[in-house]
């Protein structure tokens, strides 16, 4: 791979708060381990994890503008939800400013907060890597950390349920992408249960 990780780390160190930079490195570390476990390109996974929050700390108006101008098919729920703009803006930034042409990396950044149906292995790794990174300390994190190294489909379904419950608990909007991902993983689980009978 042609990613200059040290250059990107310097760039992120200057762009992000210390807390956000530490989180980004932790996610990258987790993504590398998950890639090793599931047979994905470790260097690519590390890079995608490193840049997943590249735009997280920009001002809201700038984020929304970047997201809207990215041509990355934002859903109505995403447009209405400030907390989701950084992923879309980040994907556009990785593509246009960091000159990354790898669609898999762009999509891993794009969907790391909401998921989608038919996620690639790299997209799943970044989604889960973000959820279980070393700095996370929410109630169920140990459960997710364990499951992440046992069954990717299962941890994705549990993570999507966790996300949907969290958002509905705050009366937030659920993007269609998230619902489609949830439905896909539920269908997949039901098929697996049927096959075992």
C-alpha cells in the first residue's frame, strides 16, 4: 500500500484534539487486529481507522457544507442529524484532499457511524473498530469486544441494535442505510438458524 502513515499521523496530530487523535490511533490499532483476525489488508484497515474521524472537530456549518457537496448520497435523516455529518464530510475529504482513490477506504469512513447493507469487510472492521477501541468505556463494551473476535456478522447485528436503541432513546432519526443494514443482518441470522435445524 502507498499510505504514508507517519505523514497522516502528523497531519491528524495538528488537526485534532489530543483526545480525538488518541481515539483515532486506538481505532486504527483495533482495525489492524480485526483485519488480522478476518483476513483483510492490515495496512489498509489501519489507515482507514486512522482517518475515520478526520473531519469530526470541524465547525458544524463547515461540516454540513462539505457533506452536502461531497455527492455521497446523504439520506434525509443524515442531512437532519448534525452528529452524522462528520462521516460524510470525512469521506469526501479523504477522497478529494488526501487523494485516496480506494472506494473501500472512502466507504469505510462514509459508513462508520450508520452502517449500510452489503458492507465490505473493511467497512465492517472500521464500524466495529470505532465501537470497541481501547478508549471506549460504555456499559456493553466488553461484550462487544469479545463478540468482535468471534463472529463478525453477529457483532454487526448487535452493534446495529445498540445504535438504533441509542438513537431512538434520544428520539433521533434512523437513516435508511442503518435500517437496511439491520434488516440484512437479521435475515442472515434467521437463515443461519434455519440451516442449523
